[in-house]
């Protein structure tokens, strides 16, 4: 029986997980691939350290070239993390015609396009499913399972940290700052949380997903991003009263070959499948023309789910190798990068205004909206805490971004409107 | 470039869907397989009928042997339905070393084991993902994506008809009989609904899923099945008040290499991911040792989702063909068929009793439970409609089936207990 030799970069929790999975499921894997997988070399910082997994001492090295220049190694599995050094290792591996599996989302977000390009030039595969949503086989599903469908919309909770924070804020009535501190204590948020809470991490993943789903070549700059720092308990309560839950949602949609990708706090009906995805869990909701609605739910990260996903990616690489289609199964951009204009972006909106509580104020405001043909599904006026003030909370029907912006500009000019307190997208309903 | 020729049995809505998908995604499919797929022959009842898809007249035949005895056809795709005739066609195809893709769940439920055996003997693949849960790639995920994980529990809503009925009963407060009639009118339930509402269809699917997940060889007789006919509005309301939703749930669990498979109306916490799967949708929740909780949600059936799943299965068969692993990727039973005994089956239970409303009745009943070491998470006593009667509603902590049965037998002997009104499993919480 044939054997495929691999080099493993990194022997932390994910790396030892990969070794365990490969050792524990050898027979099964052989059945499924028609060949054996053998670890040939392992790159580790400290080769003398004890590990809770059986490691052949001959595997261990501290020199990357023992892996990437090794004649017999066909696949490099990278689970060491890091950016610059790691990029160099993978670049060299690809140039040496070695296929790559990586779980490194920071690296893929920063240098993914470059690495994919180098892989293509060298007829190599680069698989990074494990870097997007840990235990959710979403890349595979978009490339494979839904290959023969036309995907219209991908909507997801793709960042565990922000979902943990939003869940705590919603369930326990705590403010953002308090929950963020707790998340940092528990290790769910970084000391510098901005990549997560400002939506950048989610935006990076949504670009990858949108490009796979729509066969387009979008960039991070094409994503409209808004984080969760400004979400208040009052917003959450108003949303709740109107039947909605607020989540940080990435949405990629395509109509008429024009795309829109956004990441922002979004109101979802409480019975929408994504509304119940809580804590650090991730989920991706796909709307295909043929298949209709499907959703994939799972842990967003974690060393064991990631190790499982890495092995799954590795098996896919070896399958391609044996099929003779390595470097060929990229979803090639088929459509020109084309974005929706503001008058083509449709959605519903939740708007909260601070207004003067005087006769005719409500009338003035609704006039502005009706001049822009904006109609409402729900509208509430309530007394504000401050005397002589009121709050107006509205949920619009589907309107264009253009209608929204024009209405907002006109509202600013009204003296009865003191302030736009908050504004969110509303999605997940007809 | 190589070409794989296929024979398509059936040209109804799913069949024409398959033709459309193959024609519409030729280039993409070639990229992914390294070969072309060509339709060589199509078996149809009426070859003169007009179809809304481009059909080469040379494809059409009414004679199955034009497909199954054709020298160049390598894969038979069966989407015609039917049992006996269809079985004969597929049996002959497999004996002629042709691989099979089928979306026929009735056939697979009745003759699946036999067909799989014949396929193995002839080193052929038989793929039936499309027959289990239409648009959900769950077989693929269990075989492939989670191949390297140890699966502990599979829990699913795998029957669209009963989920449609339970959703209507819950949301609209209607009785079973009324909703069943509506479902029949809408085409969501058959004229003879028993295979669905009595849980048999779900049980068939749970056996297939359990065997894949646990690598065991269980039979339909190993499944404890209870349908939804006896679920009342009162049950639904009590469940609701206690924070639960009632769904027809299939559960397959394994501890210590012993399995338990059940299909029964089950109370789930309202915020459990499965509790929000409504209408005719299906979902399968998988608990793996490494990956933790993942869920796959999608349409249970429908002609377009099924056609998409069929093409996905076909691509898998061709991938195996080209890898030289046809007939080898079956999940071979690795464990002896071993079932949990009653004292090893643990779960929580919801119990509703009709009792005499007299001093000491409550005491007598709780004594019976405490003699069997059964303790309660929730317990309510309410006046019943009938004078002199009361209802007691309880939710137990985790207890064994043995404890439950002993308690029930002891309760029957009490004169204060008039009747066990209803009893359901409670799952999805710690």
C-alpha cells in the first residue's frame, strides 16, 4: 500500500491532537484514502519536552528545512501559529511542491491570497478549513456539498468572542465593559480585544466565505464593518420587546452578480436558527437556490475540534493527490468583483431616536420617512428619562441604503430630533 | 480528459433536477473530479413526454437493461422510487459492477442491508446520503468530516412530516387530528400517515445514522419507537410552562460500547438548538468527544435539495472510482452489536399523573419515587378539571430506565393514583 509522508509544524495542543488523531484512526484513514499517512518530521521549539502522546524521537527537529526541503514529505501540516516566520516556511514548502494544511487564521487573513496564488502556481493544494470555524466543515460544504447549487446568501456567527459577549449581555443584563473583562479572565477574549470586538476577525472570515460562495474575488476593504462596543442594555431590551435578539452577524449576499458583505450587530427574530446560537459557538447559515436554507453549527475553536478539522483537511489534500487534481480544485473566481450600490442594498433597519416631546414632533419625523418612501413594520413612542424628551423606536420594512441615508440626513436637520441613539440592521425575516 | 458515463433511472422532478444540475455545473464538476460526467441513458416511463430540461432523445429508454447491462455505464443513479422492481434493477446493476447512487429511502430502509452487502461483494459503492435527510450532508459528515472523532451521541429531527405537525400543534394550539388533516392537504403527510406519525420512518433513519456513528450493526428492532399520536395540547402547555418544547426526536447514544437508539416525543429546553427547528425542516445534532457539539440543519426533502444531494453523492462515487477505493469506504462494523440494559439507560423524564385530591396523596406518591431513589428537578400539583381530582406533573433528574419502570409499577398499585396521563423523555440538558 502507498504511503504519504507528512511534516508537522508545531507540537502544541493542536499539534499533539493531530498526532493522536492520526495514531488513533490509522486503519479507518487507510480505508478511506487507499493509502497510509506517515509522520516523517515534526518541527518543535523544544525537542526535549515531554508530551502526552507517543512521539518517535527521530521525528523531532528545530530546523524547518528538515521538513520543507525533505524529498519524501508531500504535505506540510502547520499548526504552530505565528505570522512572518510561518509565512516563510509555508512559502518555501509550496515552492518545493509540497501541499499545505493550515489552521492559522491570522496568517490566512493577512497573507492568504498570496499563499493561495503561490500554491496555484506550483500546482499545490492549500487547505485552511480549520482556520475558519474550528469544528464546522463549512469550507468543504461550500466547495463540495453545495458545489452544484447557486448560493444567494451566507449569514454567520463566525467569531466566538463577540458571541460570548453578546450572549452574556443579553442573558445576564450586564454591560459590554463588564462582560469583556470577564471574557478576558476566562480566556475567551484577548488582552487587546479589538480584532474581535470591532468585527475585524469576523470580516476576514466573511471575505473568505463570500469568495467561496460567490466565486468572486473580494477584499477586506469591500466589507462594511461595525463592532459591538456601542451596543447597550437599552438596545438589547428594546430589541427583546420587539421580538428580536442582537448578534454580531456577518452577511454576504449576491443579487444579479453584485455582492454585499457586512459585519455588524444585527437584530434577528428570536426564532431564527442563528438567534439561538449562544456562548462561544459559531454557526453559518447558507441560502442556496436549490437547497434552500441549511445551517452548520459547531464550536468556533478549541484544540481538539481544530485537530479533527486539520486531519479532515489533510485527508482531503491526500485525496486530491491521489486523484491527480492537486491544485485544481480551487474555486476560481468566475465573476468580476462587483459590489452593490447603495440603492441596490436592501434590508430592514432598527432606529432609535431621542426627540423633543412636543405636539407635532412625531408627525415631523414620520413625514421625513414618508418623503423617502420608507414605511414601518413597528413603531413605538415612549417617554424618555429626561423631562420634555421622548424616544421613538422604529423597525422599517425593506428599504435601500440610499433611502436610509437620505432619511437620516433629513432627520438631522429637524430641530425636534436631538440625537440618533442607535441604529442596527434587521435581518432573518421576510 | 477521462469521462465517466452514467445511467439515470427516473425522470420525475428529482431526475430532471439532476440533469439540470449536471448540465449547469459541468465545468465546476470537471475541476473537482479531474474528469467529465456524461449521461448515457435515461430510464423513463414515458419517453415521449415533454420535459423542462434539455434531453438528448438518444438517452431515453423504457428498458432497464439498456442501463444496467450497458458496457460503458459505470454508475447508476436511481431517483425513480418504488420498491420491488427498483430493487431488482439495482441488484442487477451492482452484480454488473456498476456503482449506485440512490435517493430512495423506502427501498434503503427495507433492503438497504442486502444492497450494501451485494455492493461490497462486487467492490462497488452504494451512496444514499440523499435518502436520509435531503439537503443535509450528514452521512458524508459522519463518514468523512468526523471520521477521526469518537461520536458519543447523535440526536435528530429526521422526519419532516412529524416536525411540521408538532410545530403547528405548538404554535397554533391545534390538536393532532386537525393538523394531520391540514398536513395531508398540503402534501406534507401521506394519505396513510402511519410510517411518519408512528415514528417508523425516523427509526429507519436513526438506525442508519447510529450504525455510521458507532460502527455497529444495529437493526430496526433495536430501536424503541413511540409516535406522536398521543401528544395533547395539555402536554404541550405543561411542557411550555416548564420551559420545554416537545419534538419527535431520534436519539442514538453509546457508552462503554453499548448502544441505545430511541425515537419518541421528547421534551427539549426551549433554547436547545433542536428546539427551534420548525416546520418541515430536519436537523441532526452530533456530539463528538473531540469536536463537542455540532449541528447540521436543512430541508428534510424537496426535489431540488434532493437533486443537489444526489449529484453530491454521484461526485463522491466518481472520486472513489478514480482513487481506486470503490467499495472500500464502507464504515465496517468494528463493534459487536451490544445494547444497553435498562439499568444502563439514563435520562430525565416528564410524568403527568391523575390523582385523588386527598390529604396524603402527594406524600404517598413521592414516597414511591424516593424508595426508588428518584429525585425531581421540577414538581407541580394542580387541581384537575374533574372534582376531587388533582394532576401532578414532574420532571425527574437523571434516572435509569429500571428506576423508572419500578416506580411506575409501584404507582399503579396505589389507590390514590387513577391514571398515568402521559410520560415523555426529557433530553438536551445536563
